[in-house]
C-alpha cells in the first residue's frame, strides 16, 4: 500500500491572494496549514521555469555570485531519498562542496535518467548567494514586519523525509511540482521519529518509507495516515505550515526549486525549545517514574500553565525569572545556565 493511498484529506486552500495582501496574522491565528494558490505566479523564476528547465537554470546562473555551495549527493540506489543506512548509524549520502553552476549542469545531464543520482542544494541563503534574486522573486514578508531571510532549495527528484520545524514556514514552489503530506503535531507518536543525531537535514525525521510503508514494523503509522493532509503544489503556489506541523515533501520533476522563509512568532531573544528538549532528556527522562510525574506538575505550573500565575502572589521586584521575559532577562537566564552547565 502506498502511503498516499487511503483516506488522506486535502489541505485547505486560499485563492486570489497577492504578496501584499498575505494575511499573516490570520494564518498564524488559525494554526492550520494553508495552500496559497498562485500567489507567486508572477515571479520571474516561475515564468522562466514555465518556459523550460534550461531557462530556469539560466535564470539562477545569472544571479549566482559563484561562491562555493554545500550540497548533498546520493548514488542512484537511494532513489532520491536522503536518509540513513540500515542501522541508522550513518547517512546514505555524501555532503559535497562545489559551485552552483556545476550542480545545475550535473542535474541537467541526468534529467532523463530513470534513476539518476541525487543532487540537493538545501537551505541556501538567497541574499548572500543569489544577489538581486529577491527583487523579482519575493513573498513580501518584510511588508508584514517580518525580517527573515529566505532560502532556496534546488535539486532533482528529492524526497525530504517527514519532519517538523520549530518555526513557522511559507514555502513557494517555484520550479517543478511538489507533493506535501502534512500531519498535526500530536502525530509525533505515530510517525516513528529517527535519531536526534545525525539527521539528514538538521531535524529528526520519520523513519517510515512513505513510498513503501512497513506497517508490520510501524503499525501506528496507519493512525497517522488517517489524519494526513495532502496537496500537490504547482509552480507559483505556496504553502503556509505552522510551527511543529510534520511535513513530508516530494519533488516530482527532473528539476525542482523551492523558496522558503522560516520565522518565529516570538522575539529573537527567546531560544529554540530544542535546547530545552535535549536538556530535559538529560536531566529528567531517566528519573524514577514518581519523580517524573512530580516534575511534570512543576513544569505545568511554571511553563505550560498560565504564565502569570506562578509569580502573581509575589511583588514585581521579587519575581526574577518569573517575570515576563525581555531581552535583559533573557541575557541573565542565558548567563545563569551557562555558568551552571560549565561547573
């Protein structure tokens, strides 16, 4: 059974939006993924890709500043899926350095192969590597007060295994088509996440092969599929994915380009919760069950409950870390943690 078969439901869609009318606050408040059909149809790269693969590649070459790029390369045997070896101790691809024009040439030379090698330039910062690109290819988040650098993803038929990001994400399908399969955050229990380190792309991924799921080995994956949401994005379409939504992304053409922007809903001085997760695994996970349940109550009181409750009975000058976190308090907390961890 193919993972795409079965009772998956479509991702909600919005039509007729422009970058200058993108309802960011509404999307964030909704907390659900939304496909933004045609919002980038006027991008120059999208138009170039509609002409031909070569036109899209030439467009990228015109903006390339020639600096070396890091990219993933995999043998034909991985079939476009950067992943692990059989025992999850090593990755099944190589990390190489080269120039973008070379990578584009190699993709083009194997475009008609049934099972080509995998090339994947991932999360390349546009402003530093493709100067001038944003002038005619931008989703316009800066007009919404969001100062976040966009990244570009360039490759052939690559599958990004199902993972989540800690930040909100708008991804524009610029060249080629991509299939997105999304799951809400609570499905982590049914998606069988892999190792925290190493990871194929910086974040833990589901170890289930969506093209050939082994339900005997991963039976709860059926429950995840029951609530999966899917959409195929055409060139010029975009998708909004709230933070922590799991997404599995398959590039469907011989050449594909995606442009995305991550941004956080909290100030920059608030760090990623991944640091807290690693610390909690170290400090809490292996304690006796009675202690873990007691600590759960402590965390509910101080972290997951009403943020004002824990310090409400104290005078403002005595609240310390219980006060609302601002830049100054963030610096104090960081210094305190570093001092304790370095003892």
